[in-house]
C-alpha cells in the first residue's frame, strides 16, 4: 500500500471543490485514510 504525504498547502486553490478533487486524484480508491484526509481538507477550508 502506498503512503501519501499530503499537506493542505499541496492543494490550495481558490475553489475548495477543485482542491478536493485534485487531492483524491492522488489517492488509491481503496485507501480510506487518504480520502478521509481530502475530505478533512475540504471541511477545514469551509470553516
């Protein structure tokens, strides 16, 4: 299984949804941790 090192700074965009999709495009579809990290970045952006 691959390990992904994501920082919120890697996916900074004016559009939070675009950042989310860019983030999940780097995830393995079976890697729930990676996808959860992307969701958390989206949630934090909206806060």
